[in-house]
């Protein structure tokens, strides 16, 4: 299957992830979900919370969200963004046989990298056992051979020398990314790459993240923006490609953000 828009849309649809034209459209889809499953997810939320969720809260939230019907509708709020990320990341990892995807959730992007032929073998890791169970159950019908492992990426990564490590919206949300970045550095093949898409990033937080990468011996070679239009709003998500080798020229993060000129960038 090629890394093209139609095939990727079909792949995400297999996970129940399809675009919503508006917030009202998404609300209607959410109301059609089994009320018991909706209540289970709602019970994990912290309405009005002004702090970042604790690890225990995250585990509860993602466990309730791992139910395929719930995950499909929840991820449909960002279907266009996930589509854009899947396409951009697959293009960057193409031809690198062994891939590890961090914070894989139900495996909707993880399996795409194998299904589109970009990589030969893919492993996904997530610390929510319910996500791993759903990822395993959904991968086969999605037509992708992938291995899924339950584990905490701040503690250990699956053994191997990976040609590419991918991460969407996970490492950048960790309270302290240093331990994970050191593990990534050790798990990468010397010529391997890390492709990481940052969550809720600004120019300043992206520059800070690039410093954390460099401190772990991972150097930014490329900054790209991935654009998604979901529920009528367009946002730009910064993507960094880092490697163990130093780049020939320093990547200008502030300049990249200035040129992107969109909300979210
Ligand atoms: C924002 S979701 C992103 C999911 C997926 N990568 C995507 O972009 O659609 C973050 C995922 O990372 C997982 N996660 C968060 N902290 C983790 C940790 N320390 N170890 C392993 N997984 C973690 C969560 O369970 C969740 O599935």
C-alpha cells in the first residue's frame, strides 16, 4: 500500500478515525457512542483543572479511551492532523527497516508506517495496558504486522537497535523528557533518526526541547510544520528530525516558527 492520502484515510477509518466538519458534527458522533463508555471516559476527566494531569490520571483517562469505539470518536477530533502527521512521518522514515513508535496508544499511526511499506518491522510501546490490548486487536484487521509492548518510556525501551524512533505528542508532554531522550539515544542505530511531533508547542518550548535533545546527544537536522484542519480550525504542529550526528548547519527554530505564520505555530 503506498503512502498516499486515500490509503491513509482508509487506514485511519479502520480505527474509526474520520474527519468531522464542525464541533457540532463531532458532538453528534460522541452522543452516538454507548452511554456507559461515555460515562466511563467522562469520569476520568478533571473538569476545570488548571494543572497537568498526574500519571495516575493519565493512565485512567487513556485506559477508558482505549475502547476502540471511544478512541475512534475521540481521535476523530484531530483526524486531519493525524492524517497529516501519518503522511509526513511515513515519508521521513521510509527505507529505515526497524522502527519503534513511542506512546503508540491504539496503534493507529504505528501500523500505518508498516502498512504503507515505509518500514519493515514496527514496534509500538505505551504504558496503558488497555491501549496495547486494543492496538493488538486492531492491527491484524488493519493489515499491518506490528508488535506492541506495554511499558513506561521513562524507564526502559524495547531492546533493539532501531533505524527510526517516532513519537507523536508524547515525549514533549512528559514532565521531564531527559531520561526518555537518553533511552532513545541508546536505542537508536548510530545512523538512525528520531522523528518527534511536539504537542502544544511554541517557538520557545520547541527551542527548549531542542536543547534537551542536544543534551542527550541528539541533534536537530530538520524542523517541519504539519498542518491539520480539524473542527474548522487550522493548527501547525512542529516536527523535529534529530540524529546522533551533528547537522551541517544549525536549524533556525525561531525563524521556522516566524515563517510558519499560523495559530499553533
Ligand atoms: C497524546 S497520546 C498520543 C497518541 C498517539 N501517539 C497519537 O499521536 O495519536 C499520548 C500517548 O502516550 C502514552 N504515554 C504517556 N506517557 C507515557 C509513558 N511514560 N510511557 C509510555 N507511554 C506513555 C499515553 O498512554 C498515550 O497513549
